[in-house]
C-alpha cells in the first residue's frame, strides 16, 4: 500500500487515514530503568544512551503520568490545533515492572478523552506471555504499539554497545508480539564504527523478513556522559555527513520491505547533550 506520492509510507499519513484526523505522538517518562543498567544482565546501559538527549523536558519521571499527558496535550492543542494524541512511553524499558504497575500507568494515560492509543518502548527481554496477553486484550479497545530497539542484526555489534541480548532474542520477541495481533515498531541505529556500510544494509534486508508495522531509522548521535563519547574522545571515528546520510537512508529504504510504515528517517539531540562532532553535518 502507498499513502502518498513519496517513495515510502509515512507514519503521519497512516495515522491520519486510520483516525480520520491528524494525530500527535507525545512522549511521557514513567520512571523505568533497563536490565542492562541495574545489573540484571549488565551495568551502564547501552554505550550510546543518555536519556536527556531524546526526552522532552515536559516528559520527566518526577511528574505524574496524568499531569504529563494533560500538559503535553494542552500544549499540542494550543500550538498545533490537534485534537487526537498517541501517548509514547519512551525513556528506558517501559515494560520492566510487574504487570499490575504497568496497567495502572497505561490506564492513566488512556483516561484522557483525546488519547487514541499508546506506544510502549521496551526491550524484548522485558516482555513475557502475561504482558503480551494484556497488550493483546488492550488492543481490542485502543490502538497499541510495542516499540523494540533492534539497533542492528549483528550480534557482535550488539555486544560492543552493551545491549545485553542478542538478535535472536529480539527476533523472537517481535514474532511473539505480532503473533498476538499487536502492532510492532522497530528502531535501528546506523553509523556505529563497529559496522560497515554493507552490514548496515544487511540489517534492512534481515528485518524485512520480520512481522513489523513501523520502522524508525536513527542516525548515530554521540552524546555527553556516555561510554561512546569517551570512546570517540580517545579515538574519533567518521560520522555521517548530511549528504552521506541521505544516501544511506535511500539505500536502506530501497532494501526495506515496502509495506513497512516509516516513522522517522533521522533524529537529532539537544545542543546541550550532543557531543560537538556527533551530528549529521549539513
């Protein structure tokens, strides 16, 4: 299917056609951590991860979910004249808690009358049959997406970024989630020094075989207070220029399943968190 004249299916158009109006996706912070931070599988988290680099100021764990939702919706309605919203549980692993606690958080978000669904960012090792059964039931009444960070299909790369699980774990989690009729979004990060261009494109070919609905393509950012920033400061490596990034995204999309809906093709980080060389240069 194609939603527009551009050569891929944009998420914004998908939402508009699905809900009959423009839908704004807004992030909230529910106060979670990750099993590769607290010692369950590793310490320190992913080497490139600094939550402040991608979490809006309004989405902070110190603010109750209801208040985060209300304030972000009020802002969206006032500034953009939007009346439908998707709540994105974004920072860290948002299924990394007992199910009863998760239910309370998700329901608080869904109580707002202008919320049409939720999107939950997590890891495949933070999901289980009980949680998937709940999401399957919830998806009968509202729009639900589970977002998994694939990052790469190459296990050595996942080891080097301290991911804490291998690609087979991700693959199994995605297949089980989709098997329950739940929407699945996959994140990939391109530009790590541990991968060649061909390996990055192999990721596109491999994930095209998975039962995915949505894709987010991220250019690598090196942000302050991360292990990757320390690594870069000791031995700088090449960062995509703007022209190189456009070329990479085009090649990646050409190898990707054309039925996938694309949520993003790049990202940025606040200047206060971005390492000075770690941006796509225009």
